[in-house]
C-alpha cells in the first residue's frame, strides 16, 4: 500500500476491515515515516484525552432531566395502548442525549479557546517537546542561523526574532506538525523556563487575541502581519503577554 495519513488515522480508530488493517500494520512495520506519523497520532490522542475538560453537571441540569423524564413518562402512559414498552426508553434516551449535547456545547468560563482542538494540540506538542528529545532541530541563539534553516522545509518563511536584551533569548527552532500541516516552532528561554512559539501563515479570517491556561501552562494566540502565532509556556500570563508584545513591535 502507499503512504496515507487517512488510512493511518482510520487504523488507529479501528475503522478498517481486518484485511486492510493487516495491510496497514505491515506497511507501518517497514515505513519509518508512516510509523512516526502513527506514533505522533497516538501521542496526541493520549495528550488530548488527558487534558480534555470535564464538567460536573449542576443541580439545575439534573432537575431538568428528571422533569423531562417525568413528562415523557406521563405522555407515554397516555399512549401506552398504542405504543410498545420499549418506546419509553427510546424517548428517555433521546431526551438525555439532547440535554447532554446542549450542555457539552456550552463554552466554559475560561473561554472558547480552551475547548478548541488546536489549542489542545498546541499544548500537547509543547509538553511533548519538554519531556522528549525533540525540542530543537537547530540549536542557535542567532536568528540569522535559525531563520535560514527552515528554507526548503516549509512553504513559508517564519518571522524569527531575538529578545535576549529583554530577558527572552532565542534558543533555536524545530520543524513541527499540527493539524495536518508543517509549522515552525521557535524556542525561547525565560530564566529556567521554555517558551514554544508555533507559527504559520494566517488564514483569510482575522484573528483576535485569545489565551487559555491549563495544568500550569499558559498560551496566547494572536496574528501579526500575515502570520498566526501561539506562544506556550509555564511562565506567568503577564510575562507571556510581555513576550507577545515584543514580537509585535
């Protein structure tokens, strides 16, 4: 079989028939590139699962469900002669599903960005770079070394700056992969902390600044010129905002 990200994703989700699944397994055992993609898919899935937000349903939601079930039961009693007994269970399940979906779609108090798949992938990549061995592809404090390194590896030229004088020295950069596209990851320091800056060309829609915090990490998202940026670190939000301000000058 040929290399296919879609087949790898379907294989990971156990959506393939046994024959095709066996073909993908055989391909992964002999194709290093696809094996790395599969490994990254698994890591991202685990990271997203571990950091996905969970909410305890409030008492008002419980009361609403019980009232809906009582109403459904009352209506079912009236129509019992013309409906099979399993219909009540179907109605109850439909009510529960509708209420559950509507609740889960409500934005959290921390803002829409936290529920965004991209935000969770950004955080997962940041954490993975810290605990793994792939923090830097080009270790250098010279922006004129880091920027040219990306030539030929990306279809855009990242904006690389150094803020050593302001306490945010450039450490280097690496090639990363987010949401089915290669991106530039620029790495900065802040005392003993690491700041990952993920950047790629912005889309046609304007981007307003957003930020979120989770598990001790903070992230700020903004656009500047024709590029979009995500800065992620465990430094405090005011320091991350200071860093973002330097990048926009």
